[in-house]
């Protein structure tokens, strides 16, 4: 699968506005959601740079999108 095909496929996935939690919900704050998403995006970026292929890039972009959504939520709730 080419990176263009992969991007096209990912663009067709609906945004469900769901949040993936790494901690029990009772202990989660908006800031924690962003920190977790940022950490995941940084790790995905490191993996993509270490092994630059279409799959690792797609994982990085998905993680980056999650970080962006968490940051937007944090900004809205200020």
C-alpha cells in the first residue's frame, strides 16, 4: 500500500470524537489527556524517524491528530 493510498484510507475514517484514556477516568483531567496524547505523538514521531515507512508515518499522523484534538479541548475548556 502506498502512502497516498494509506492517507486516502485514513481520511475516510469518521471522527467519532472519542478519547482514548491511559488512566482510570476518575483520575483524568483535560491536561492529562493532552500530556498523554503529546507523549504518544512524540514516541510515534521517534519511531517514524527511526524507520521511515508508510505504516510508521500513519501511526505518527494518527497520534498527532489525537494530540491536536486534545489540545483543542484543553483550549476550549481553558
